[in-house]
C-alpha cells in the first residue's frame, strides 16, 4: 500500500511540474510612473524624453509614432505574425507603458504570452538606461 501511495504521489508531482512548465500565459505587464532620472539642477525637457523613448524603441525593433506631445504609440511585429501595440505616456518627471492590443499572443482576461512581457521589460530597461545617459548630455 505504501509503495502505491508513493508512486501515485510521484506521478502527481510530475504532472504538476509538466503543467507548470507549459504555462506560457502571464498577467500583462504595464509600467507605471517610471521616474525620469534627474541630476541636481538638471532636468530633461519633454523633447529630450520623447527623443530618448523613440530611440530606445527603435533600438528594440518597435515602430514608434508620436501621436501628440506626451503620447507615443509603439508597435512591434515578431516573426511576421506576433504583433503588439503599446501606448507610452510621458512628461519631464515620469513615463508609463501600457498594453493596447495584440495579435497571436494569446491575450485573454488580462493575461498574455510571456514573450510580450519580455519585450516590455527590455524596452523599459533601454528607456531607463538611455534616459540616465541623456541627463548628462
């Protein structure tokens, strides 16, 4: 009896691990109130923040389009079929990156393929890095 219980437990554990490993959907990542770095006495202008965000996006393969001052729409298509659209709002103090829509990324009920979140993470890191450099130029 103990052996059967042990085997059943091992099978259940393996099935659970396989189920978790196959899980590709994650909650949609948005970036809110990310700070624009400022050194003492130095403040980036809206134009400098805009230019920096556009450069960071282009460097990651995003097609960025300024819709109005303080608002950029970004789009990316990967391998010709996976597509995402984001909205970046910004000012001299902070910026936000928000999900707008997607195709072929399994979006449902606030969850999306984990690759989307990776794209946003890398974009956010590049924006932060370039903003840090821009404040000293």
